[in-house]
């Protein structure tokens, strides 16, 4: 079931197109990773989702609500950028008042206690937020994001500035909510985090969706590894392939290897042979998420 | 019983606002500061230049204010001298409560939990009005503690007391109206410029214009609708009623605006300010 749907969302700031016809969906009980370089438009998309920014065109739909309608408090939860919290309130007060604002039939006290424990901040419950370290503030911000048992969670860099224990806590909390049927959109620069948590991935580049699918779908896209006896042969092969409009990149770890954006090994070998180049190896390879991401981003530059 | 979402939004603002140290310090400091001002800075029993040149028939209080005279407006034995300062504090608090959320980004966290901007505004307005009530109470306390008699003064004989006397109910209504106007103006500047410093500066500027804008050259048919004059008159504890007051130049400073009309006009200005605030806040992007 689709819990969160972006439908041809565009957002323009003056002369700058921050988002252009962005469409994707997040399913209930799944985690969708949102990837993109700095300034790609991830946070803009998330701000539109929360109604902080008004889309220039297009719509966002949460559960079965109307397009661009505001969901009831507590239905949609999350975190946008670094958490901004009232520094004069204690940790307990912070979680309790945001919980009260978006509670859906839950006891505020019980919910606060549970969240403080879940994110490891029960030991500082009576301390003012302003007196906490940035990592502890981040934990409190994530706890606030999880207040009220939301059906849809949108998390923008939730593990930023967290220690390994905090990262693990957030990761476990996300997996628990996923098991409970919550739809989760997770934006992060940490590819291992997305790799470990996300069922589907959306890659945004310069405000446009440039790749979308499950991790398996994205990784199985055509990619050949072609090896030569010398770096010079590999360089000449790269030029020959690029001259035929076939993408080819040198492997950073071994200059004798090329990554070729094609699944037709025979055609590539034949093309190289006409240029007098004979590879020592040709094989299909499964890409890492990092390779998929960088290829998608660089391919659209 | 389950509270409505609006009541939850108001409760949220109250719970956050009551723990703010900056607001608490301002409120706690206000009464002693006003008391000190009354006792130390306003001992002069007679404004400079007051005397025979003023007409015996009475003169508009606003004219006296514009000429630098001090008025000791009062209801019974309670001085109203501190009320204008209280209204300024109300406006600044209003700026502070809203604009600081933009400065710190907490408005983003709040809207992520409940994206209804009208509910957020209602909560802010409710908190602002509650705090303005505390400010007003502080000024009443000062007025009771240091009545005009403490300065050795009664009503000045050259002020047309009858002409601008609102009575207790009218005076209270005027004071509420001026405080609400200050709160609404502060709120509007806060959502327009989204910065504590800039919105406070804008409010002070607007206040200075209201308090000093010379409108005496304009015909009464125009000035009667200017909130500037109305607020100024209300601050002097009296909207003109019944007839024009005599002035030194003989020109009328006010058209005959009955008190209810003066208050209704101010209410319209306040409503327009709230509407503008709601439109601006409801439509602008939150980028903090």
C-alpha cells in the first residue's frame, strides 16, 4: 500500500529549479532511501512533504488523504535537517510536549519513557536540552521525530553526529517501525546505512529523479568489467568506446580495468577489435550501491 | 476528556512559553523598572511651559503629548502612566515569541509535528495575549502603588477631562485595545521579517511613528480614521468624544468621534493586521 506519494513535484526558488517533476512513492512497511549529492534537492523534497515549502506544481499525498492536504498531527512524523529544539526545556519535557501535540491515543508518560529509553537519553531526562552535546541533542531530536506512533516517518540525516551506539539505536528503531508497518523515507549521505536499511532507493540529482527501484533492480543494471594487459591499452580502449558513445570509466584501483556501461559483451569486444584492441577479460559485475549512486549522479552532469 | 487539536496547540505554546527564561526575566523585571521610573523619573509636578498660555477651556491631551508635556491620566486614583510602556513591552514580547522561533529553527520542529499553521498562530496569539495580560497587570500594580497623588498632582486644570473621560469600562476597553494592537503589530512584523532584532526594531519604529506622527495638518475628516490618532488618544486615556477640543491654534485636532467608533476603528485595524499575519504566515515558505 502506498503511504506517501510524490506526484510530479516541482519547486522553484526565483530562477532556480530546486525540484523538477519529482515522482516516487513510499510503501507501508518498507524503507525507501533518498540519495543525492549535496544540493541535489533531498531536503527540499522533504520540506515539501511536511508542508514547510509550498510546491510550485505537483502534489504530495499522505496515506489516503487529499493531494497537498495537511495530515492529522501524529500521522506524519520525522526530522528535517538538524533538530531545532527549545534549549530551556528539559529532555523529558521536550519529548512530552511534542508527544502531547501529536499523540494518538497513547499515554504521554509511557510514550516519553519508551522513547527516552529507545534512544538512550533516559540518563539525561532532567537536563536542559541547551546543555547537551550535539550528539545527545540529535538523539533527542530523533526521539521527538518518533513521537506519537506515526504511520509515515520521514527522516533527514537522522544519524548525523551520532556515535556508533546512537547509530545502532536509530537503525534498530527504524527496523522496528518498519516491522510495525510504518512507511519510512530515509535521506542519508551514508551509503552503508541506506544499503543496510532500504528496500528501495530513489536517487535525486539536480532536482530530478535519475534512478529509482529496489536495491536489486538498481544493482543489476548492465555493467561490464573489461581488463587489458596495460594501462595504455585500457586508456585507448576507453577513448575508442567513448568515441562510439558508450560510457567507459577507468577503475580507480587498477588502471588496466575499465567499467563499461553496456551489457552486450560481444558487441563491446567486436568494437574494440576493430580498433586493434583485445581485452584480457570481460565479465558482468554486480555494482555496489555506491557505484550505482555515483554513476547516476555523474551520468547526469 | 480529549482536547481539541486547537486546545492542544494552545497548551503546547503555553508549556513552552512559561518555561522561557528570557520572557520570565522580562516579566519579573518590568514591575520594579516601572516603579523606579514612576518614583525617580516623574517627580516634576508641573510640565515646563504650562501656564497662562493654555486656554482655560481645556485642551486635547494628544496636543499636550505632542508638545512634550506629561499627562497623568488616571482612573480614579489609579495612574495610567505606565500603560504605554506596557503596550510597548507587549509588542516586543509578541515579536520575540514568534521571531525567535525563526531565528532558532524551532518553528520547523513544531510544524513537522503539526503542520497546521492556523493552529500554530492561534496558539501564539493566545500566549501573546496571556503575557500581555500579565504586562497590563504589572502596569496596574504600578499605577496603584504610585498614583498621581504620589507626585502631588491632581488632574491638571487645563486638560478637558470631561471631553476625553472614558470612565472605568471605556478606559479598560481602550487599554485592552491598545495592548491587542501592540500584540497584533508585533506578530505581523515577526512573520514579515522573521528575525527578533529586525522585527523588534520595526515595531519600535512603528510605535515611534504612532506616538509622534504629526497629523495636525490634516483635516479632521481624515484624521478621525487614522489609527495613529486613535491610539495616541487612547494612550492618553481618552478618545475625543462629543466635540472638538479647543487648541492653541484654534484648529480642530479631532473630528467628533464617539468612543465606540474610535474603538471599532482600532478593532478594524487589529483585524486587518491579524488577517495580513495569517495570510503571510500561511503562504510563505518556511526555509529555516
